């Protein structure tokens, strides 16, 4: 029988429990939305303060050399690399996922000039689909077009017209993990390349880009890496693909000698070519500091805690009167899902809003999805217990039916 004491014992035994103190979490909130925006690491606060006051304020432009600003995109990329199973020299921090996808989709189209299809899942994150649509508009459908099928049908839809498969490793709504190794092998078998979006897996579970023979990948800095709102993203290109073609956003930071001010673009070697304009130092510094929290983390232990948090949530939910009302959209088998759970409920928006009013932060996704995310670095088992107590209270009082929730905010 799982009770409050048993949950407290899980926290006492948790090898990651001490990391919670590394975050400036508000005491009166339970934060189950780290899959959208990671919490604030204390180290990011001091790093940003120093970057603003000392580096920018006092040392001014000399900081590009003196404080290594110019090398920060590479330095941050190398911190991310081991967390996603990439050997050095294959990851760089830059721009947003969307912009990095533009670069990669262009590259795959150049690497497979006789093929025009980018194959993706019907419910992939919209920006991934939009970026294909945008590039297709620019290049023309003969050169590049989007074909979407259900996630489960990707392997069957592969053929020799497919230039690349573009997939999220973990589905943003359901949390379903797609088999990276199997899909990559199947794509390669027909001569197609793979572009993986790791927004919902990097920092939440072990990822093995090199071992899976992935070709390209992108991910963000603001979810499980805790780099802050709008933190810069990152891009991975397997070494074998570097240098063969150039990504087309040929800004000066990707030039092999930006300070030569050469009127002709000459691409830098390796991942530097994936840079475009001046890096956003303040937000990259925050991400850099946040990533240090992963330095000694065993990603298998992190994954084990993520699975345990999700399993506890479902076990406790099962014991409440809510069990029959919230329909689980995520895979029931924890091995098949990432660090989140999604449920459908006709009043999902009201549930989320009323829950937030009681201090538990989750989020809503159209059309009727309530999502809860588990950040194993800072969520405790006690958080899950409290969150469910609070959800029961919401439903018991009918707070989720409040007419105020008929009006949705811009960000849900
Ligand atoms: C799977 C996935 N891809 C991309 C994005 C957003 O990309 P960008 O960094 O361009 O805003 C998100 C945002 O939540 C996401 O979940």
C-alpha cells in the first residue's frame, strides 16, 4: 500500500535528491512543467549576473576574447554532446530548433539531390512540419515536399523517394518514444537520411545518436537542460556528413575567418559552419551554467527516476475517483514513453488552470490534453503525492468548471 510515508521513503533513498537544492524553486509550487520550460538553476543566476555586470559591464568588448564568448557555441555544444551520445566535434549551440531545422533540411536535400520527400509523422511538433513546408515553398515541390504518415507507419512508408525522415524522438503530446536505432537503420536501408528532434528526450534520458548511426539532430536548451526561456538550441551533424555540403544560412560566424572580413563566404570546418550570426551570450551563458548540473549525472539513474516518477503518478491516480475520467494518451508501458504523461479530458484546460491556482503547474495542449512532465533533477516523489492530492481537491470542489476557464490565455 503506497502512502505518504512510503513516498517520503522513496525521496530519502533517491540518489538524485540532493540536486533539487541546485534549483531556485518556489516553495509554494509543485512544478510539473519542466518538459516545457526547465526550472531555474541557482548557478545560472550567478553566471548571468557575472556575465552582465563584470563581463559586459566592466570588461566590455574585450570579453569576446577574455571570457571566451567567441568560443561559447562550441563549448556549450561539447557539454551537450555526451548527453546525447555524440563524440566530440559534432554538436554546436546555435539559434532555435526551427532555424537549425532549416539548415539541416537544406543539407539533406543537397545530400540527396535525386530525392524530394521529407517523411514525417502526422502529429510531429508543428514547427518541424512548418519548416519543411517553408523550404518546400522556397525550393518548389519538385525539390522538396512533406509527406506525413502515422508514427507507427513510418517504416512502411520508406522508399527510394525519401531524402530524409524527420521525427521527434519523443512525441510532444503523447510522450511516445520512437525507436531511433530501428528507424534510422530502416531509413538507411532505402538510402534515406535521418533528422531527429530531441526536444523532449535530451536531458531526460540517455540518447545514443552515434550508436544509432543518426545523421542529424536538433534539440532545445530550455526544457530538460534548464537553460531558461528562449535558451539557444543545438544542432548535431555526424562527422561523416560534415564538410560535404554547406548549410545555406552562411552568416559570418560560420565563415572560416570571420574577422578577416572577406567579401566571399568560405565555410568554416566542422560544426562551426552551422553558426550563422552573433551568438546570444547572455542566454548561452545561462545554458552553459545549467549544463554543469549534468556533469556527474548517470543518465541511466536519471532515466530510472523519471520512469519511477511517472509510474508513481499513474499508481496514485489509479486510486482516485479521477482514474476513469482521465484517459491516458501516453503508452502504458514506461519503456515506451519519455518523461511526461498525457491525458485527455473534456475539461482539460479547466483542470490545468484550477490545478495551477492550487500551486501545481502542468500544461494543456489542444484539443483536450493535460500534460504533466517529470524533471528527475528536481522533482521529488513527494511532489507527485502532493500534486495528486491537489488534483483530487480540484475535482471534488468542481474548480475546473469555473466559467473563467472558457477564455484561454495565449500560452496554454
Ligand atoms: C518537439 C519540439 N520541437 C521544436 C520545438 C520548438 O522549437 P523552437 O526552438 O524553434 O521554438 C518544440 C517546443 O516545444 C518541441 O516540443
